[in-house]
């Protein structure tokens, strides 16, 4: 153990994700286990700049493992993007006696942490939590599994109406830059077509596929569209284009929105969050810094924060083939 680590700070930042509470709980209890003090920073980097910091002990995190969202609250903070903002944050950490910071969030959170660490040489450890599963170096991010299940459950319900009325439903799911939610939920819910930001096949291909599917005897269809799809049309414009070209379709649009981020975390996300929370405190006490703890082949691994943000493309091309084959 590093003798100089007496207190660890923890915060959640960016979009909330189910399982963030379980990760905070694991961090706080791991600190208690190792007899290191722990402080919770409320509202992410914004709260750090505003000195919204409270000491936490093992009992502070009771009854939160099953709750969605984050009891520390979260924010997207533009002030932390300025050097002045980060200096205030550093002073507040020092005044609170915090020796290392565990940041729970996605790529925006990690980008902030990386800059902060390089400016102040202050140990920062990331825990990946975002429903998008778009962080490299980890097989899964906290919240992704829960969100996928939420989306599949919602599309299953939409399918009941689609098939009862012989309708075509366009369903928009989250994912500004990553199609993981769309591709996996689309396969899981038996979508006919899946549009994702990593590919741009154009609307013509979609129209062709819909023409074929009517001919093949399909009476209703679901198309799953990631919000960051690159067709250049929003989902309502797309519905209009399809209607203009294929007048025999009765079309409806459904935007799932933030229901995808809420709700009680799945058991998978709770266990993942617990492993990564414990792993993050282990990493701090082992003197590691500037890393993210991720999961690979079910084991906790350390990955440079820089690689986590800018790393390899996670788009699974084999899954696209599975989607194409199973939707004929
Ligand atoms: O990054 C997670 C995410 O849910 C994205 O999928 C989505 O594009 C974005 O956050 C929405 O952010 P906000 O809640 O700030 O509108």
C-alpha cells in the first residue's frame, strides 16, 4: 500500500448510468476495508469546483446497490474545461485532504481527468460507466447491460402494436457516436433493419430492404435507429421519406429517450460495478494513476486513460452479419 494515500475522493460525471451507485458503494466500502478515508464529491467536476464534498463511510452507501442514477448526482461541466476551473478543483481537493480521485463516467469524464492529472500530477483512476459501451480497453461499461434490457423490453412492447396493426415502427435508441445499443438491442428484439453511426449505407438501401421484406410476406417491421445515425435525416424525416416512397406502409415513430438511462441496474451491472469499484481502490493503493480499470475476459484490467478514450473501434462487424442473416 502507498503510505501517502490517506483519503480517496470519488465522483460521478457525465450521463448517469444504472450501476453508478453500486460502483460508488464498492469504492466507499473498499476504502473502509483498507482503512482509508473516503470523500464523495457531488455533481461531478461542477461540485468539485464548488467544493460540494462530504466524507462517506461504509454506512453512507447502504441500500443504494439496487438504485438507478447516482446518489452523488452528475453533471456535464464546462468550467472544468478551463485551466482556471481545474485549478480551483485542485485546491479544493488539497484542502479536503484528498490524495487520489476516482472518476466514474464515460469519455468526457476521462478526458477531463486526463488533463487534470497531467496539469497537477494528481492521481486519477477511471471507472467506465456509460450506457453507450463506447470505451476502449474494457469489454463492458457499467450501465450498458441494463440499458440494453430496457430497450429490448420496450421494443418487445412496440412489436405487439406493430404486429396487431401491420405497421412499420421506427424506433430511435441512444448512441451519439456508437451503435452498440442499437445493434445489440436490434438483434435481441428481432429488428428488421438497424442503422448505426459506424456505417452509412444511405436511405436507398433501407427502402430496397423494405420493398423486399413486403414481398417476402412480412406484415409488420421494426427498424432500430441509433440517434447518431449518419444518414443526415432525423427519424421523423426518415419516416416521411419512407412514406413517400412506400405508400403501402403504415408508419409510426417512437423515440425511447431517457428511459434507457434509468431504472434499477441488472445483476450483471451490479457485479461489474462492484468489481471495478474494488479494482479502482486497489489500483490507487498500488500506486497506479492515469489509468482506467476495465473488465476483460471477466478479469479486472488496467488501461491507460488515454487509450480508453482514443482506443480501438469497438464496432463488432460480425454482429452486423448476424443481424443481416437473422432478419431475412
Ligand atoms: O453518453 C450517454 C448518453 O446517454 C448518449 O447515449 C446520449 O446521446 C447522451 O448521453 C444524452 O445526453 P443528455 O442526457 O445530456 O442529453
